[in-house]
């Protein structure tokens, strides 16, 4: 690729500040050999230059969105403003007119509303913030909404889920442009705890554990997450919660919307993915996260993430344990 890759960010009132700052910070870290920025980033405004984000932070554009836009990648952030009828209409009209000028068009979070309003997502796979996925699908029935994915690509259109998922997508684009090593270096500099693939669900299991209001279930889940090699059958967990297996299963489904068995399998696979990225062998990981055999782990991993453990490790490994 050329030593300078152009990105344009289209700004509007009531956008989410992290939707802009997160990806931009990731791109700005990437340097050429001479220390210059690999990416040149422009900020364009719809009809004015100064915008107030949802949080009150003000962001300035360098210019009004040009009538002859030139950039390789266009980024549309999300935020409450994108769903305002006048703003949504203006964004959609501009995109309809100029979308052919860009090699990649990227929506962050609810920025996907603008692309869909312009008809650019008809018949395409797209993700957005999980809390808006149902509304998005009702408003744009011709789009194929995946409410769980962190980010997706459909030809030149890229979309990401809620807020920080924009950073995950930026890392994916950096890898696409300059390679895995550079993307991992950016992730380390930004202190990203674990670089997440697009297939990962937006609503993480640790977050579910922290937000559950049923103290008995919360205690059992935290214990289970720290003892993945143990027998984590419904009967064992129910006994730890001082409940019958039937009571435990019913309360668990009400709180987590999945069965206890499915939840435990997902915790094991999530932890296994983390261990793979740190260089553990597939056999080691299978044992450490409580699978009966490496083959069983491989089958479950491939079904959940859509990629074999060996391929995932090659793609995301950070080094040996």
C-alpha cells in the first residue's frame, strides 16, 4: 500500500465522541519507517465546522464536506444525532451522492443508520449497537442485521457494534492495510487487553457476571470462571447455590437468557481463546478450560467462532506462554 493512506471522518452534532476518537487514535499510532504518519486523517463537517458530541465535548472539522471528496476510507460515527431525522436525511443524501468515491465505507455503532437510510445496506450483512439492533431491523428490513457481532464486512461496507467495537474494527483495518504485527503493536500501545475478532459477541460474559442481580448466581458464576477444570454440571452448580437443579436452571435462564450448560461452554471457549492468543497449545488449552479432549475443544471452538483454533492462534497469537 502507499505510505500515506487517507481517511475521512464525517462529523455531525450529537455523535458519540469515542466513536470518533477511538478509531482515530488507533490509526494515528501507525507510522512509516521515517516516523511520519501512515494514515492521513481528515475531518469533514455537515454544513458547519464545530460540533458538540453527546457528552458535550466539542470536535472541530477541518472543512465542510467537499463536493468532490477524495479519501480511501470514509468513517461515519454513531450517536443519538445520527437518528435525528434532519441529520439522518442529510447524511443519507450525501452518502447517496458520493459513496462511489470511497474504497471503504465504515460505520461505527449506530452510524450504520446513515448507510441504511441511503440504501447502501440493502441485502447486506451489518451490525450495530445491540441495544438498537431491533429498531434498526424494523426500520431497514432489507438489511441483514447481526446483533451479536463486534464488526462485519460486506464488500466495501464495514460496520461495528457498540462504541469500543470501533477500536476492534480499526485494528482489523490496520491489519488489512499493513499486517498483523502492526495491528498487534497498536493494540499493545493502546493497552487493549485482548484483541477481539469480529465474530465475538458484543455483550461479554464477564460483563454479564458483573451485572447479574441474583447474588447466588453471581457467586456461582464467578467461582465457575475460576475453576473451569472442575465438574461444572447443573447439579454441582445448583448445589453450590443451595438450590435444586430445577430452581437453579430456571433462575439462571431468567438472568442470562441461556442454559447453564451453554453459558459454561461459552466461558470455557472464551478463556480458551485468550490462552491460544498467548501461545498455549490446543491440547494444553483443552485441559486448562475443562474439555474432555482436544478434539472436543476444536469442534466447539470452530462452531462458536467460525475458525479452527490453529487458524485463530496463527492469526492472533501474542507469543509463547
